[in-house]
């Protein structure tokens, strides 16, 4: 079994600089878990501690039932794929993939079988005699993954492996890695700063910030039910819009008052939002939950606002509208053919069933 457990893991560097603090994480056998967060959040440090390349200041690391804090990397039965591929330039693809097995004194026939099997899985059989300099970035990445596959490890660790690839190749390679996980049925832990990679690849996602875990959940739960404002803003592209305002009550109904506009809060949210009456809160709405009123039938007037479209970014099947209410800025994601006039007012409709509210001071989710 290849469960990985981190219990109260912390890591401090000289100068009392804490990279991660009190990390508790359980990864199940055959699970694909993604660690995601901005640069400096501690995700790569966490991965390196699992690999044994960094020593934890506090806490315990288990692979299966074995405590591995004092076990050297070569004996942890893990394989790591790095951002820079780390291929030997003077060796052929075959020798790069076989190198680790040769060091471990595997029989020649078994090495050949494993290398050819991995090359077939990755579609690089015709590249085995080439040198790394003769390969494209995507091909080098496949070789680096192949070198890990031949080890048949308990756990695969990926440290931002697609960062050096162009956009099209990143999409292709993340699909290939996900297919690889399905085929190999092995535990995989993947580090990235790209939330799109995290959302499309992970069975579960670990969102980190400033050395702490913010939330652990499947992609849809993170998207629909973020635990705080940071997670809400980090997951989703374009990110969620945040607008400051006050909860008010008039004619027995609750409203969010931004100053330039007011929108009615649906009944299902009143229980959670009522304690914040007359208080400042942060209103959150995703760009895809804002609509041009021209394309909405029976739009409730209490959910309609006016805003000026300042910039349009055509994306083909969709367009991003950068809007200004006179007090707040927001982004709407609309159909590609919905192109309002620049610097003219337009009517927008909020889907009030999809909104979020956050505490202004603590940033935690109210609803």
C-alpha cells in the first residue's frame, strides 16, 4: 500500500524562517493529490520533505506504515520528476531512463524490458537512441517521466513538471499524466502554482498559503464552497470578483448595498447573513455568474445593476468584460459574440444563488 501521511510537519530555515507550519495531510493509495498555491507557499518544500530531500524540523512522515523521517531518499521507494527534467546531456534517452536501474544492479534483460515498456506507454519508442538536446521540451518531459516509471515506485512526486512547456504542450502533457495515473494506478503527488492544472488533474487539491494548508477538497467543492476569501480568489479563472459593501434591510428584505447599486439576497442565505446586518462584508461573485441583461429573459430588477464596460478581451468562444460600477471594478465572462460598446453603460444581472459573502476582517466564508 502507498498511503502517504504527514503529521504535524513543520520546516524552518536558518534565521527562524518557517517554510511550512503544522502540515497534516493523508493521501490514500492510488490517489492523485495536487498541492497548489502561490510562489513561496511551501508546496515544493512539502514535496521535498516527502522525498527526503529536506529534513522536517518537526513532525512525522509515513509512507505506508513506515516512518521514513530517517530513511534516505533512495530507500523510500519514491520517484520524483523535476521542473528542469534533470536529464544527463551526454546519455541517450535509453541510458537516461535505465540509469537508476543500473545503479541498483538490475539484470540487463529486466532493465531493457522496463525501459521499452515505459517508452511504449509514453510514445517515445523511436527516441531511445537520441540525446536530450535532440528532443523538444515535451519529449524531454516524457523521458523524465519514463525514468520515474521504470522504477515502479510506490509513490510518484511531480514538482511543477510542466512549467517550462508552452501553453499547448502543457494541456497535452497534463492529459498524458492523468492517463498515466489511470493506467499505472499508483499514488501521485503533484505540485503546481497553476490552478487550472490543479482543477483538471487532482482527485483532491490541497490549497496552501504562507506555509499553511487553507483547504483540502475535490475540485468542485473548492470551486463551489471555498472556505475563505483566499481559496475563492485563487480557484477559478478569471478569479472571483470581490466587492465591499454593507448588509441592509428594507421592506423586510435583506440587500447587499455597494453604494452605487443594491441587490436582493435570496431567502436561503438570510439565516447566515442576518447576523451581519448593518455591517461591512465582502461580496463575491464569479465572472461566469454575471450576465448581460440583453441575453436574459425575465431578469429580476432587484438583481440588475448598471456598469460601464471599459475593456473587452475576446477569447473565441467567450469574452471577458472589464467593468466599472462607478465605485467597484469587476470582470464578467460572457459569450464570445456578446460585445457591448466600450465606455457605454450596460445592464448586468447577478445570479444571486451563486454568490458568496466573506467576513471583512477575518476573510473566512460567511456563506
